[in-house]
C-alpha cells in the first residue's frame, strides 16, 4: 500500500511539473558547468582523457579547407587536439558555459571559441560549410537526433560527423541513486530532467551517413565509495541534477547504491553521403 501511495505521489508531482513546463534547461547546465570549470580538467580529464584521445586518433584526415567544429568543447581538450592535427582548417569550439570557455581560451588563445547552444549554433551555419563536426561527451546534453540532422546539412559532401557520447544506461550507480531519490522524496522534485543520451546508433540515419567506425564500450571509474560524492560533484556528471532534487538526499541514496560506476558509451564516425 505504501509503495502504491509513493508511486501515486511521484506521478502527481511529475504531472504537475510537466503541466507547468518545469524542465531542466540549457541555463541550468551552463550554470553548473560554470561552477566546476576551474577543477574540471583535474577531475574529469584525469580518468577520461586517454579514452577521448583514443577516439580522436580514429578521425580520418581531410583534404578540405573548410572549418572544423567541436560541439560542447568545454575546456578545449578535443579542440586543442583538432587544432594540432588539422592545421589547414579553422577550428571552432562551441559551448554554453562561459567559464568552461574561459579555461579553453587560456589554454588555446589561437583557437576561436563561441558561447552558444550547439544546436542553435549549427542552425545558423550555411549548408555544406564544414569539413568535420566532432563532439566529445556533449551531444547527450542536446538532442542527438536533431544534431545529426543539422550536422548532415552543415557538412560538405564527404564531410565527417564524429562523436563519443554516454548511452542511456550509463553510470547506473548515479542514475539508480537519482531515481531512488525522486521516488522516495517526490516532494523535493523541483524540475524535470529529460534524458537525451542515445541508447545506441539508431539516431543516425543511413540515408544521410555512411558509417566508418563504431564502438560500444565501458569505462570503469576506480573511485572508492567514500570519495564518490566528492568526485561526482566535481566532474560535471551531476550537471543540472541540483536543480531537479535535493543533493543531500541524493548523497544518502548514493551511499546505499551497489550498482557499478561505469561510463557506458558509444563512439561513432560517419561520412556524409
Ligand atoms: C562532459 S563536458 C565535455 C567537454 C569536452 N568536450 C571534453 O571532452 O572534455 C560537456 C560540455 O558540454 C557543454 N554543454 C552542455 N550542453 C550544451 C549545449 N546545449 N550546447 C553547447 N554546449 C553544451 C557543457 O557546458 C560542457 O562543457
């Protein structure tokens, strides 16, 4: 009976938020990434850098002199790599967090960085105007399907669309704890979060792109349970969550959650048909 009531209460709260359009938005994500920008490289890149690098090393060369875009470039790890390896092209990094971009500009003053929503930015670009569109760990914050459609329009024929992105089943430890917090404390829900991570490669349309490379993989994060809350708040993986529910309650649930801390993700490299 208690379970039934909790479920009813949760659904009532979710419906209220839905009807009043209380959704997590770009401003919320930008605000949270602004907060962690100064420590992002130390906490996130430390574990992920080598995996991002392995993805970037798979990108094919280009004969085109058109620009290369890095969507959700953050502090510029991929953008820096692209500028080193594609020195005949203009490289442009796009991100919604001004503080992440500030860090990127400090590291790579020669690169152009633009503060904008990635989908919005793509929509403003002319047809066939880019050689390569790349994104590391970021299209899941936008709408991957819409990003793929716009990328297809903006890329020249033969241009490359490439991404590494978390899948919908990523970080089960974090998302299980998050779901339990919502379920056990529906009164604390402030906004709705609509998960955008792709479940697989099906958001890419075969009529638009030829697949050059694809990989589904897991990265185990070797963080000890006692250090986990500190780590999750400093990496950006909790970006936006604070606007959704109470973080003290979330941390309590996290301590009891036995699911693994594993980044489930996909890598895709496609050529525009
Ligand atoms: C996990 S970080 C990845 C940063 C960088 N690509 C890297 O690999 O280190 C995600 C980045 O996406 C940015 N972001 C989130 N939503 C975005 C949006 N709608 N448009 C542009 N950038 C966005 C965040 O500000 C953050 O810098």
